């Protein structure tokens, strides 16, 4: 048995290194959230100390509408990262996604880097697999991997652009919608479909109208560009700048998915960096927000560093609700946003 099938562990480690050392943000594309203003109300009737950020998502109560985005698992450092993120999520009462569990399917020893349930008994914990790997023959092993980490749900990431940029990436997406439809309805875990930072927009959302998925995470453009990360990993430089800047900006993706799927539980992610970004995304129609790369360095440091980062973010979100006269998330949605 090889301990690093397909060099997956090495690649995961390179992703972490590149995300920490290179400028992997979109260079020209923005989330589009800066084009909206949250309405400020000088006569707010709210008490900042009583603002309620709590919400239910995929059957779990969250103290704030925030999920830690999936980042890693498998490589040795990943265990530390996942445990520190989970510890912070438990302290803050928010949710957490694990990185792709593909490595667990081939390498039992990798499981330990995903094991966080003991540290985070109450968090909404979402497992992860790529859409191209989601075939009927892996379902038993995938269910076992989800059971083993005690996940509440499964996120399936669809990432055709990332895979196309990757050396020996999985580039055959034919039949993937049909497989998603079949497996999402039978796997026994709620399934959320997500991108990785290039965005789920109207065309993809239209395919999901009759699909038994439990949620969508738009993972739009404007934050980390995975077409950029993969070029740094593969070539040490950006060879295809236009591809690195391709995607559906997060604000646009939220509006398009909401229009196609009005009732679907919706995560806004991709370039969410501040409490104000979060407030605008929630006012535009998302139910919760998620962020990944800003938490990578704090997660390597300590649980306290992650808590510190997220507490500041949540504090800013609280002040946003207060300043627009919203006592809770439903009222924030009612306030909406206005174009700049
Ligand atoms: C180091 C790192 C590893 C990631 N690995 C995964 C993964 O395994 N599965 C996944 O669905 N998304 C993965 N992502 C993508 C993020 O979850 C997120 O969708 C993307 O980075 C955009 O969000 P951001 O701008 O807040 O970083 C990863 C992101 C980072 C920074």
C-alpha cells in the first residue's frame, strides 16, 4: 500500500504552502459586494447587546451565520489545522467544513487528520468530496469516511477550472449531474454542492432545480482563485492570467442562485473577508457565509488565533445589523442592500 496515493498528500501540502506564500487572490475580479451599500439608519431602535445572530443550517443551530470553509486533510500539518479550526468552531458555536476526504478513501492512516469530533462535539461538521470522484462505486467507502468523522452532512465540490489547471487533474465531468442527482438522493447524508472560488451561477443552478441537494455554496470569484493556486503549484508562475481571473463574482452568484432556487439554503463564500461583506451577502439572500484562506495562517498558529480572527469578524457583523436597524438575520434580509 502506498501511503501517498497519486502524490495527493504532497499536493495538499503544496496547496497550503502556495496559499501562504503567493498572492493567490483574484487580481482584477472582485466579489461585487463593494457595489452595494447596506442601508444605514441613524434612528435604529436596536440594542447592540441584544442583536441575535443565531440561525439553523442543515439541522444544526449556529450562534452566528458563519462556516469555516473546507481547507485540508491528509498531510501531517492538516491534522493541526483541522483541530485548531474545530476547537475555534466549538468555542464560537459556528460550523466547519472538512477538506476533501478523497485521501481517506485510499489511505486509512489519513483519517486521523480529519478526526475533530472529540474537540468539537456540537459543531455542524460537513465532510467533503469532489464531484468527479462521486461515482456509485466509491459511495460505500465515502459513507464510511463520513461516519468515521461523525459528519452531519457532505459538501461536494465542483471545480472544472481548477482540475483543468492541475497536473493530471480529473477533467472528465461528463455524466456528473446525473450521478450527483442519484447519489444525493440516496447517500443518507444531506448533500451541499459548492464551487471552490469560481462560482455557481444561473446555468449551474438551473441544473439543480430537481436535484435532491440540501444546500448550495456559491463559492464565487473575488477571493482565492484556485486557477491561480494551481498554476503556481504546477508552473511556479502564472501562465494563463485570463483563466486565473475567470469566474462568477460572489454577489452575482448569490443573486443568480437565489433567482433559480428561491428556497434553497444558501452559503455565500469566495472573498468574504469582513463582517460588512458578510452582512451584505446575507442581505442579498444568503443564509450563512463561509470563508477559507484568511483562516489558514491562524489555524496553523493556534485555536486562540482562529477565535480572535473570527470574533473580530462577528463583532463587525453585529455592528452592521445594529447600524441598519436589524435585530436579527430575518430583519437584515428585509433591510436589503442598495446599489452604490
Ligand atoms: C488551503 C486550501 C485548501 C482548500 N481545499 C479545499 C477542499 O479540499 N475542498 C473544497 O471544497 N474546497 C477547498 N478549498 C476552497 C475553499 O473552501 C473556498 O471555496 C475558496 O478558497 C474560496 O474562498 P476564500 O476566498 O474565502 O478562500 C480550499 C481552500 C484553501 C485556502
